[in-house]
């Protein structure tokens, strides 16, 4: 049996009619930049997500940068974020001229709220909690610290569309939140795409203006901005997919439950933990094993694709070498990087396929 890490073609086949019609509509109108499709998606996503404003942009990394800039983050500032994430979470901070300050993760692969206070300095201006793999950070404690210390909060929701903490959706706690619609995300376009959501009308207007060359109306450049616009084709595709996202989320959770049952009791295997009061939307299903590389090779021999998210903790990347970080400063993130393995997970995965993955893992453990 061949099991890809993700099967975007299967999703397309299940919803071909709606997606093809959406693409054709944009081509017929030649509305490739901005226009009705983009405005429609922004309005639909804001309403569907339950927040006042959605500002689309070219990708999830730009979303973080734009939001930080319009929150006033810049040279001389520090922004606290997690030691375990994709580099977008930290590089966007550096792009503003500010300095990313890394904090180790908790048992759920997210920013350890108990370690935030020790990282705050007089230069700290903001926090970026990353809802990694599809699970919410501990937003209650994080927001309490932010309010008490006067810090802005930008939630990175790139992997956590519709996840919740305490019954409230991620992305609705802080000043703003960013989303990626990269093709493999829970809600994915057919190319790069991103968005920022916020309750703050003035902030939304500033972000929209900055992302479009500093203009809200053509040729009226009120500030210098950047060119980071969602194109019409991607917006139309996202609009066609949006009505299915809650069903897909439920299906991902079902697949994760099957994995939990099938993998339970295998020696040396750590399964993902779900935080109390949180929901996990399983953008990724991440296990841990001391022999990760051998296990991955074994699964590849059985035509099971896996991946590692991510093989190096952010502060230990070469691009931050000059700052002299050590593994001892981030013990959980440093330990995880050599043990984590992402298994295939997507809504179209069947129980039979999950069992085949689980049996293959068990077979590896049984080898002498």
C-alpha cells in the first residue's frame, strides 16, 4: 500500500466541480489581482471565523511581517516567540528591525507560558504564540502576562485554522492573528496565500494599506508599503473550499483518534498530547521516537511518506549562530528535534491506511 504524506489530488477530485467553477469564473472576468473574488473571500472568512476583519495578503510569512509593522514593532524592539516553529515566526520579526527572543516549548510543542516572564526585558514589545501542529497555546496565561506587562499579542495560526482554547477560536485572543493558506494547510490554496484577522478596524485598515503599496485607493499612497496581495485565483479557490473546512477538521480529528488507538502501547513511541481545555485540528500528527531516522527509513521502504517538522530548533539554526545560543537553553526544543516524526494525515486517509501505518511502525519495533 502506498500512502503519501498528503493527498491534495484526492481533495480536488472530491470537490472538482466547485473548484473548477471558481477558477473559470476568475478567468472569465480576468480579475487576477484584487477584485470581487478577493473581497468575497475576505468577507466570508471573517464571518465564518467569527471575527470582524480579514485582510488577505500574498502568504503567511508576509502576514506576520505586515501585522508586526502595523503594530509599531521595529528597530530596538524585542519580540518573544517559540524556539520550535517554521522560521517565518522569527524571520518576520527580524525583517521589521526588531529582535526575536526565543522561549522553550512545553509538552504540547507550543510556547511555554511559564517561561515567558523570564524572557521579558524593557525592550520587549510583543509576543508571538505559535499554535503549532494544529494545537492551541495556553492562551489564558499568555494573555494574562501580555495585559499585565503591556505587550501586544500576534497569534501565528498558520497550522491551526479553527482550533480552540477554552472554547474560543485561536486568532481571536490577541491584537491580530495570521494565517497561511499554503496548499498543504488545513485550508489551502493552490499556491501561496495568507491573511490577517483582527477586531481592530483601524489596525485592519493600516494593514490593508501597507500590503497594497500604502494605498487604499489606486494612486493615493498615504504611506510607503509593500506589494503583498492575494491573487483572484487563490481567493476563489479558498472560497470554494471554505464551506468544507469544518467537515475536514472533524475528519482529521477522526484520523488522529484512529492513530491513537492503533499506536497505543507500542514501546518507545510518544503520541501527541492534547492540552486540557484545547482542541487540536491536526494539521500534523507528530510522534516521537528515539530512533526517528531509522523508523522513517523503515516506513519509506513500505511506501509510507513521512516528514520532520522541524529538524532544527529555531535558535540553533545557522542563521542565528552569531547569537551564541546553545541546546541547553532550550532543552525541550533541542530534545524534540532529533525525535519528532510527522505521519501522514489528511481528511481522505482511511482507517485501513492508518492501520497499515501503525502495523508498519509496530513491525519496526519488533525487529532485532
